[in-house]
């Protein structure tokens, strides 16, 4: 993918990535200097991202041109652009139709605890992320080296169907959602403070309910123990979305709270960061002295969190040995034993991740208002959609009625966006009518809804959409949906599109996004074709467009389960690629055999693709090479006989999901997620 900057200069995707990541450093300024002055680059680098719904089948591809190796970039993924917000006490929704209005609108394992990504202090250390394409890179970080602090805020706009606004909105789940109009927790507030390390991160935003819960608990402790000051770590970043320290904290309902500590003289001590405590008394050495877990004040905090009249706290995660000390203290104070026992499901050490011996992880449930607007709690690993709430039903009804009468206006766009968020399917005929009309930006929303609901429109309709759309986003969604059709039909349609030489451009304030149709068609073949179809892709390795060359190489590797050609072929195509391919086939007779070779070559010890290989295959899900992760997930599906979606866009999340599947199927423990 290339972009045309203002004024009309072409720069590589690296420019987009640094813009979207909000990175301001010499490299980003140099890249963005093609768009104007260094001052312009600084301003541009403050952009946030508004990602659309992700398809579980999207490839995530390496930024080979940024780091000098790995798989090619997936040019099918579109990069979003939204200006960064000012650091106000509340991130306001920018809705032209309602000026001045605020936005309306096994919990076991890593997603439950939300601590699967934990770099060491004071700043994130390199984390071996799965390689990803531009949209995902902008959302989660193109590579671990590119995380920067403070994390850029993302401006969110919630679909407006005329319902009353109620403040902040937590949308989706704690692992995949986002935050609209989040409330900012100030660095210094009565009875609490954001820890020095965390002040640099931009992760002090949460829902109204979460911030109020934290403030109330801090006040309760300070009332009983005057002078007590609660230390606060990560909440969510502005606008929510992924952060590098946790797999949760996406939707404004999670908070990391530091422990109250005392020294040998019983005097309060403030820790500079979240430091792991050692059993049995929860001690740690700090500046040459030993400080300890203050059982009394920490119990006051936990008790207030778990006895709120609104009952909104869903979990308080903490190390088991610290919980034991607090419960023993509570029993000594005369707390009811049955009540203390009843706290077990809520106050506990999480499974499948680190013990949380360095902080309390607090999660609040969706408020009724938020649940009606698309917030989803996770209970025993299942997403809870509040279909029975009157507000939820009213929104669904209003959205469906809008679509019955309107296929083209902004209100129709909002109706489709609301149904996507609510997880509600549009009647097939209604959605097909919108797609037949296909007026932008409604068409893009309709395609995203069809994509998120797993809909398979008629092939003829997709063919017409691909032929006439001039929207990069609509084209990308249509190609992703195409992957779900009958493989032979999808392959034939993708091959026919390899002759489509259009480059679709979407104007933007800083740059124009340009998508190459042939590149998307080539990517489809990586999902739907067979190894015998690779010769169709070989000529594309010499295509003038680097996007097309990336896509062709990605699909060749996906179809063959091997590297086949080195990354250098993107810059210096060989003249005898057909002969090289035939030589590869001679020495790699089967896809499974090739995959086993690749696994063992990269440290995964596998003799055969049987149940004995489940654990190394699970580890391979996180491999930075997309073709290895892809085939590892395919092998797990076959071995375990499950229909788990294949997801190589977010390999951290995919690994967590597969881990749950493997544990359920084998009854075994696959080990800790976090070292």
C-alpha cells in the first residue's frame, strides 16, 4: 500500500504506520517530511485510529519493508485516520447532529485477568508480536519496537439513532471493545494518585462507573485510615482499544490498583510502580529497606469494592497468598465466614496467567445503559449480549425500521453501525437491498455488518460490488467476504480480478489511502486456492506494484506451508521462479510434510500432526511467520475436530482462545501465558 500525501507526494506505508501510532521520533519525522514540514509531521503523528469490525479470517502480515525481513504486508487492510483528542477531563464525542452532546448511547485465563502482556518497568520492553498489516498495526502496534508512550487517544463516535445520551459508553468486551466519551482520571485526585510510571502512558481513562468506583473505594480507605493514598496503574487509553501491557483494558472497565504498603515501623510507603511481592507476608525490597503488604488497608479497599450497593464490580484478581492474608484478617475482625466464602468466585487469583502478586486487577460489569448500547460482559468465557433489556430492543427496532425506509443517508449508516455493535443480524433481504443500492458510506457499513455476521451474499452480487465500488474500505470488505464462499467459486472470481488494474483512492486530510485491487485478489487465493494453483501467483512476484508482490508471496507461502522464496524476491524477482517452484515441489511432496519440516526447523518438535503435537502447535499459533500460525491453527482444528475461527491478525488473542479450546479438549494445563 502506498499513500499520496498532501501536497501530492507519494510515500510508503511506513508513513501511515507512524502517523497512526502517534509516534514522534527522528524516523517518523523523516518519513512524514514527504508530507510537509517537521511541524506538520509532528501534528500528523498525533493521529488516532478508528478500526472497523475485524474478520476472524483476515491475514496479519509482516512489515517486511520496515524491519528487513518476514512475510509481506497484507495490502487488503485499510488504515483508518482520526485526529488525536485534546487531553480534556472527558473525551467528547464529535457529533455534528447533536452539538455539545456527550456520547450516548471462564473468565479464567488471560482475558479474564487482562494481564497477558506485561512488559517490565519503566517502559514496555520489546514484545514478540505477531506481524500485522497496516490497520492492525495502527491498532496494536506494527511491531513491538513501535509502541510509544503516551499511547495516542482515539476519537470514537457512537451511532446516533436519537436515543438519550448517558455519558461514557463501554462498547464490546474487555478484550476487543473500545470506549466512547471516557472519563479521565486525573493524576492527582483526593485520596488517590496515578503512579509515576503510568502517567507517561496515557492509560488513565475509564467509564464513569469505573472511575467512580475507584474514587469511592479510595475515599472509604482514607476515611478509615486518614492519609491513605491509593496508587493507580493502567485503566484504558483514550478511546479504548489495545494496549501493550494487557490483553484486556480495551473498553474502560478494567483498572490496575497498586497495593497499600507499610515499612517495619508501620508507616505508609508509596511504591514507584507495580512491584511483585514475595510470600508469605507480601514483602519487597525498596531503596535498601523491606516494605510489606498492608493487610488492613488493602482489606478495606477490597471490602468497599465488593460491597458497593450497585454491585458493579465483577472481579478483583490478586495473588492467592495475599487473598489468604486479607481473609484471615477479615475473619479476625469478625466478618461473617459464609460471606467471606461467597467471595471466592469474585476475589481470586486468575488462572492461566501470572498470579497478580504486584497489583489488584479490578473489573466492573457493563452498566444497563452501556449494555443496551453494545457493552458485553464475559462470563465463563462467553460474551453476554443484553438482548432482554428494553433499551437494547428499542435500538434494534429503531435501526431495523430505519433500514426498511432508508438505504443511503447518514442515519442508515448509523443504523448499520448500531446493529453491528449490538451483534444483531439484519434480515438478509434488507441487507442485500442495501448492498444492491451500494451508496457510500452506507455500503461500507453494510459490508462490514455482513462480514461480522458471517453472511455469504450471492457471488454475482459480490462480483458487481467489486466491479463498481470506488471505496477502498468496501472493496476490502467484499474481498474478505469472498473468502467465505465456495473455494472453487471464490478462487475463480479472485483469478478474474487479477487483471483488474484499478487502484482505489480514499481522500484524507493528511494523506490519501490507496488500495490495489490485484493485491486483494491475490490474498484471497491464499485462503481459497490449493497448492496446484500457485503457478497463477508466480508472475505477480514481478508485478510493478509492491503491494501485489507482497500479497502474492504471502499467498504462495500460505498455500505451500513453507517459505518457498526469500523476502529478497520482493525487490529482486528471480527469472526462473517457475523452475524454483518445481524444485520446491520435488522436495516437498505434501503440504503436511512441508509444514512438519517448517515446525521442526523453527524449534517446534513435531513428529506427526496428531494429538501428541497439540502443545507445540499451540505454541506455533503465536509464531511471527503467518504461514506457520495459519497451518498450526488448521492442524489444531483437524486434530481436535473443532470449528474454532482462524485468526492470524491478533495472535495473542488467538493463542488465548486456542489455549482454552486445547485445555477443554485435553483436560491439561498448557502453562503460563506471562513469564
